[in-house]
């Protein structure tokens, strides 16, 4: 069966999706939607799609696609996603899924009500390195999981890194650690603790970055407690240089460790240490690379579409469901809720559904 796609958002990431879809069997992009008529005509020409709309709801009513892909910036995820979901049309929405938990709740509720699938493009959910690491954990290769440490690739101010990269990392942490129960975090700005006066919009912090809502801080650290006693940690240290090979998670077990890296849109890699404690840097010779074989060459974006198609056909679980995307987002912005209360543990999911920085600004 070929899935007919109505595609929303013909910008940078939109084109990346459209290139992936052009090379994939089983998908046909039948219409494009963007508020910019210029973006519509450029993309339409490049990808050979002639049916154009400036409104997603109108596109859905006219074309009745099977799947709507939402590749706009975060502030514009909720509107097109809900318009499609309310009409019973499945949605693949870019990350982070929404500006705040209120929007995320409405997106999940719209999917539940119509029965349509909502999936968030946290594509490392289907990354072969992540899946192999999960198999190794299940097989007991590192004993019991004691701690999952999220690692980011830097190159952005921490506040922007939270919102733009955070959910990719927390999504993997969720898969390794299980259900998160609480978050405790601290956020710094220019050498001191963040105050309510330091809250700004993402574009104000970094004018060339994306509009992903309110942000604060240039460094942060947070700890998590997962059901069953596994601990988590994430660091946003504000290093100026981008380092793709730093991106992924470390999984610390009672009998060994895994260093899982998910660089770029390919699998990345896994390194295995057959003992729990690293010792001095001179002891590190017994880390070994895990051979992912042909899986290493697969493109995660294409895998995401294939897994979603299988879920729509009823043959697989939904990859990074709306619920998972929402929890991954709350693990990130919950750091602000904890920081505001001097680092106390804040229960997850968050009780206050406003963005913690909006709640803080409101007093
Ligand atoms: N999954 C990943 O690895 C990954 C990588 C890069 C970007 N992203 C995400 O992709 C999303 C888009 O980022 P980008 O850099 O491509 O943005 P962009 O600004 O390049 O493109 C956004 C496009 O959406 C259009 N648009 C804005 N509002 C709209 C609306 N209401 N309806 C229809 N179209 C609208 C704009 O005109 C523009 O063409 C962001 O959420 C970003 O975080 C994800």
C-alpha cells in the first residue's frame, strides 16, 4: 500500500524529509503546504509536487491524505498537527513536538479522539545503534542498568540546546532508563544562577537559531530518577564547538558499560566496556567497538518512515508516539521547573501544564 502524504513546511528540514521520501517505496507526496508561496514553488519544482496550499486544514479537506508530515518550526507544530489528527489523518511531526505541555496534551488528545497515529520525528528511536544497545542490555551484557547519561553535541547556547536537541537525547534515555519519575536540575547564565529576569525567547538568545519558545541559561545539569531505581543525568555545558561524536548516551551497568553514539542521520556506533568502572584513562584499552554490520549504513529518517508505515498497517508499535514525545519534552523543560525551586525534585509528568518558564515569568 502506498501512503499518500500531505507535506507541511518546505524549509530546511522539510527538504531533508522530501529527499528521503523521493527515494523510498510506499510513499507519495501528493500536496505541499507552507505559509510562504515562494517556499511552495521552490519545493514544488524541486520535488515535482504541483498541488499547493497555504493552510493545512484546507489541504487535508481537498486531498484527504493518509499521512500529514509537519516539518515547520516548533511554534507551528500544534496547529497543522491538530487539524490533521481531528480529521483522522495520521501525523509525523518534527521535534520538539510542541511549545509547551498544554499544546502537547491537545495533540495527544486529538489523536486519541480520532484514533489517528501521532508520531514525533525523534528518529533515534529507530536508530540501529540504539536498538542494538537495547538488545545488548536485554541480553545482560552490562548487567543491571544503573545509570543513563545523556550527552549532547553542543555548538548552541544551552537554552537553545535544551529545546532543539534535548528531546532527541531524552527520547534515548527513556528507552534505556524506562519511566522517569522525577527531575532535579540547575541552570546557570553568564557565571551565575538563572533568575526570572534571564528568561527570553529562543530567537533572542540566538537570532539564527529556531523559534522553539522560551529559553534560559547557557549551562545546565539535571538528574532523573527512573522507575525501578535507575538514575539519569544530562549535561548542557555550553561548549561553543559542535562535536557530533559526543552525541548519544552512556549506559552504566553493574557489570559493564555501553557508549552509544547517534551522530547525524546514520546509526553512529556503540562501544562496549566489559567492566563497570573505567579506572584511569590509561585503563581504557578494553573498550571495543560493536560491529553493527549493514545496519550502520541505514538512514534513520528512512527507517522512521518505514516503521511508521508498519505501525499504520498495524504491524509495529508507533515509533516515538505522541506520549513518548511529550514525556521526552517534559524531561527537558522540567529542568527549569526544578531550577526555579532551587533544584528540588519535580515529579514527571509535570503537574503544571504551562511551560515552566512561562509559569515562572507569570510569578
Ligand atoms: N529530527 C531532526 O533531526 C531535525 C533536524 C533539523 C530540524 N528539525 C526540526 O524541524 C523543524 C523545522 O526546522 P527547519 O530548520 O526546517 O525550519 P525552517 O524555518 O527552515 O522551515 C520551516 C518552514 O515552515 C514554514 N511555515 C512556517 N509556519 C507555517 C505554518 N503555520 N504552516 C505551514 N508552513 C509554515 C516556513 O515558511 C518554512 O518554509 C523544527 O521543529 C526543527 O527542530 C529536526
